[in-house]
C-alpha cells in the first residue's frame, strides 16, 4: 500500500532524482511557510510602528531586486547542485542568528531586520538555482506532471500548512519557528546532495563577462512584446500589492481583530483558493484566451484591494483572500506559460531573472509607499492606494495585453495541457 501511494504521488517514470528534488522542495517550502508567518510576527512583537513593519517586508523583497540578475547568470554558469547546497547551509546559519535574536526579547529590531535581509538574499540564489533542476532530471514529456507536483507542494505545505504552523510555534515560543526552519532547510540540502546531475555550466574559457550575459537577457525582454508587457504589468501591480500586503499583519490585527493564528490562516485561505484555481485552470484555458485571463485577473486584483479597504469583518475578508488566491494561481500560471513558450532555452534563466526583478522591484517600492501611508493615514490607506493605482493601470494596459493574445496565437493551443508552474 505505501508503495502504491508513492507511485501515485511520484511515478517511477519521473526518476529517483526528481523524487529527491520534490522531497527537498516540499521540505524547504514548509520551512518558508513557517517563517512567512513567524517573521512579521517577530517584527510586530518588537515594534508597533507601521513603517518599521513595512520595512521588514521591504528588506525581504529587496534581495531579489538587488541580486536577482546575478543569481540567474550564476545559475547558468556554476554547478547547480553545489550552489543549492551551499546557499541552504548559509540560510540555516542566518536563521540560527534569527532564532537567538527571537529568544532574547531585548534584542533590537534592527538586528532582526538585518537577519531577514540576509535570509532573503540567500533565498534569492537558492530559489533561482532550484528552479532549474527539474528540466535537467525529467523528460520533456513529463515536465508538466513533475511541475504539477512541485506546485502542489508550494500551495499545500508552503501556503496552507506552513503559516498556521509558524504562527502556532511562535505563540509557543518566539525562537521555535526559526529553529524549525533551520532544521528543515538543512534536511532539504541533504536531499539535494543525493542528486547526480548531467554535465552543465559554462567552462571557464567559454564564459563571457557576467554583465554581458545579464545584458543579453534584458535586451531580449525589451524587444519581445508579450514578455515585455507581462514584466511591466507584474512590476506595476506588485507596487500596489506590495503597498497593501506590507502592512497586512497590522491590518489583520487592527482592522479585522485577528490574533496570531488568525493572521497565519490568511495565507492558508489564499492557498485553498489557489487549489481551486489549479483544478479549474485547464477548463478555463479551453474557454478563455490568455489575454482575457490576464485582463480578468487584473480586475479581480483591483477589486480585492477595494473590498479589503471597505470591510471590517473577518469572514468577508477571508472570502476575498480566497478569491484572490485563485486569481493569483491563474495569473501566475498564465504568465509563466507565455514566458516559457516564448523564451529560448538558452535564455530561460536570465529572462526569468528579469521577471524576478520586476516582481520584487514592485514589492520593494510598494512596501515603502505602504509603510508611509499607514504611518500617516491609517492601516487602510495602503489598500485605498492599491485600489486607485491598480484601477488606473488596468485602463492603461488593457489594449497592450493584445501582445499576449498574439503570442498565444503563434503557439500550440492550451487545451488539455497543464503548463509548467513556477513562482512568478
């Protein structure tokens, strides 16, 4: 019976190497989900200053903006297995410092913020390198099945199980969730160490200057209409999203009256919505064009900010978070599908890193804006800003999304296909 369950979850045809990658992914995703709730709670336990709380989110979002392009270029050059292991060990060491800081209640919030920045930096390199392992181990025809399982782990252990566990562990003892994170990340590194990857990485005599590699990826994005439109949309919408979500812990406590566990449940509810989006995605793509899926998603996100700005009722807000979770999965999967169809294999890492910079560039700017607005105008002000900014951008970008429709017409139809699903 256990063998049948394993075969159903991870078919033998995907290979032993993929099973190690999947196990590592689920383990480290659980660790990330735990800190997703425990990190903001730790900062909020040290200060009630809205700007400082938003600054904590900014410092976690800043490393991909600063180092994302370099991470993408290095991933294409170096031994990816060793890179993942090395960075996971660094993550464990950083979080050990954070656990000590959490245990010492007199620790200044500045030390906590520095540790979170270092953790975000390590995660930037680990996530970038880890995302390249599956295509190296799994046959092309099986990539969809492999990535579905990776995505299932992201939704279940990272977003559903991790945050409430992290919040509960934090309530039991502030250092506990960070100690658990360190143990899980090290376990994930051990699993990756079991891999045997095919030859890869550029030989020293073949490498151009790393800035030239990065510039090539940026130029490609600038000259490709569909991918350029997606990156621009992700950038702007993450400014508005980052402004609102940077003070989410304060919004949950002050506006909705939720405690620590209730705050952790927000991410779980969004993940449940994501599972619904996962189940419905094939049906949607057989009936709605990619461009219209993106348009509908932008409208949903805009109305999400308006609804949260207006409500003071927890169950209404949780309903909104559920719908937002479904939208986020559909949007993310669609944008990844367009990018993967359009981008040559040799440029996948670098173009992905340009997209990553757009993602976190918007979050960093938005977090700064959200902190200032909440500090001076109240905890709902960032949500009103997000609504207004999103509404204006929807009007401006609406026609430009035809580039995405054009790209879809050039490629194979999506019917009955489950595209690769990765973080966007």
